[in-house]
């Protein structure tokens, strides 16, 4: 077994930001592990400009934020293991890593950590309809990875299911990649995401079917036809309203849920929160979970977006560094206050407010925060 | 049919990569070194990676980030390799996986 000061699971915005803050404060052995081949999480497929205030790099593309984080991580001596999954979490802060070796083999490494930060992100929800397992039907994020990271089209004619920001942005990016987006289908009576994204889709002439869903996907070994139908107020398909769309790709953008495998492995106490995508670990204002020394940040603690993930990562990085004696209480408090101010700023407005309420519910569920 | 995106309005021109030869179900294919195997196949519009154990249904790309295992194939004789997170190397021998991949890609 080897030992490290801080081990972070997940090299997305939350994990990298946590590592950078801790290392900046003076922590010496900061290790980030990630199961992907490259660090950066989902930032490198976000080729659009982010929203928010200038303090949050609005107008900056996710891909550029990713590169900036990697540069800073390197500058502060953060160690990153890619192709390495965290597969176990035990008492006394022992974390097991299936480390990817250059030979292509894997080696199990147990690490005794003084602090552990879980930044494992979220996974896409699926929608099950008849034929949903046909090749060509995939998560919207999967299609986004293919077009923006690997630069291959998953097909030519796409039906997008779901009009939240992911559905809207990926639809637009599929068009930028040269795909034909045949239709955008939304079960709710209204578009879910920002109007500015929806306007782009509309201007491009993509038909948007609200109060509609996919009834069936047809095809032999690949989707070729998608049957949609209108929904009544109780979300039931109205007979006779079926339409058949020709498509070789269906992308599912039905929200995300926190990845909580490690959280459950070590019995971090959770609370259910619908607005945040499901079961999320309880935590305090330092992002520390109910297991002392184990912190939870980013989408693992409730699905939001990259900037909040980044700020939560920073919080945990500062808090962990403080506990390790690298920051005085006064210095740490000042840093944490600034971060909370920015987080509050990110959780404002018609979309952000729901997340503010949800985050306060999580904090209130933590025994010490309720006092 | 080539599905590669050579020109992109935001990302610009595709970077040139070293091409290597791999074998897919006995046929040679040129792929970019280091790209996920799945991407190399998708570039040729090949979307089926495996067939399920019981119903022998086709499966392909679903999550694209190594979580769902729908893109598993037999790579250099090893079954259940997630092709969406496994980089292409010169000379790789890739086979469509039937069931759990017993019998090295031949019918189970």
C-alpha cells in the first residue's frame, strides 16, 4: 500500500479544481485518478461558450476551461493517473485504484489517503421505448463525444429526445458536425432549456414537437424509423397522432443522475433530491460527507453544471488543505466565503434558483448544518 | 462512407494523425493511432460491435464513456473490451463479439 495526502476520484472540473486549490495551498502529494484516457471529464466536448457572469468565464468554451485547468494542475505538481478507476473505498480512508499501466494491463493499487475527494460526476438517464436497444440509439452525451472529441458522426439523420440544455446544445452541435437533425421531441408542453439555445434550433429550421414522445424505434440491426406520438395531459400517447420519422440515430437527452457507486460502497449517508437527479450524499459547507475526511463535489452531489462543479471542487480543496494544516482558519475562511459567494451567484435566476433550494435541502440534511 | 468530420466551424481543420492498419472481422482498416477503436469503426459507418447472449440482438455505441459495455468487442483475442475507451494500436485484431465472446469471436 502506498500513501498520499489527498486522493481525488475524477478528473473533471470538480476534481481538477479541488486538486489545484489544495496543491496551491501547499498540499504535496495530490493525486487525481480518472477512468478515462484523458483528464478533463466532459469539458472537452463542451465546445460552446458557457453562460454566467464574467467571474465565471462566461463566453469561454468548456474545452478552453479544460485546458486551463490541466495547465494549472501541472503547474502546481498535481499527479494524474488516467485509465485508472477508483474501485473500492474502505475504512480509515483507504481507496483502491485499478491503475492502467503503459503495457495495457491493470494493477490494483491500494492507497492510504489523509483526505479523499469524490468527484465522480453523473451519468445519462435512458428512456425505454420499444426498440430502444437498436444500434444508432444512444445518449446525447455519447453522440457529443463522438462529434466533438473523436470527430466522427454517429450517423446522418438524428432524432433528439429531450429539450433541456443538453438536448438543445447537442442538437446544435450535431448540425455543426454536419448531421441533419430531423426533429426535437419533448414530452413536456414546453421546451426545457434556455430560450437562447432553443432559438438557434428553431432558426435552423428543426421541427420541435412538444407534448410528444417516441413510441417505437424500428429497424433491422440499426434504427431506420422512429414513431412519435402526441401526449395528452396525463402523458399518455393519443391514438391516431402517430408520425413516422426517418432517422439512423436517436439521441436521448433525458437528464442525468449522480454517479454514487463509491458513495454507496462506503456508506456515506445520502438523501433523495429529485431536482438534483436522485440520491446524493449529504455534506456540510466544506463539502465533507458524513464520513470524516471524505469530501464530495460536483455532479456527484447533485447534477448542476461545470461552473458549480468547479467551485465545489475548490471548496473541498481549500477545506482539505486547511485540515491538513496548510491554511490557517482565517485564510481558509476568506477563501471559502469567496467561493460560496460565487456559488450563490451561479444558483440564481429562473433555472438556478431551483438548484439553490435543492442545495440548501442537502446542507440542511447534514446534522451539523441543521443546527 | 466516411463519417469523419474533417472541417468544423468551431474546431477547425482536423489534426493530422498517424494512420495505422488494424483488422476488423478479417478485413484491413486504416485507423488513427490512439483514437478509440469504436470511433475508427464509426468512421466507416460500422455501428454494430456485439450481439447479445440470449436473443442475439445487435448492440453498439450507447454511452461512449466506458460505462455501459454495449460496445464490447474481441480485441487481440481478449473478449469484453470496451471499444469506446480503448485506443487503436498498430496491428490490432478486432472481432465482433457474439455473446460473452467464447470461442474467440466465432459463433457461440
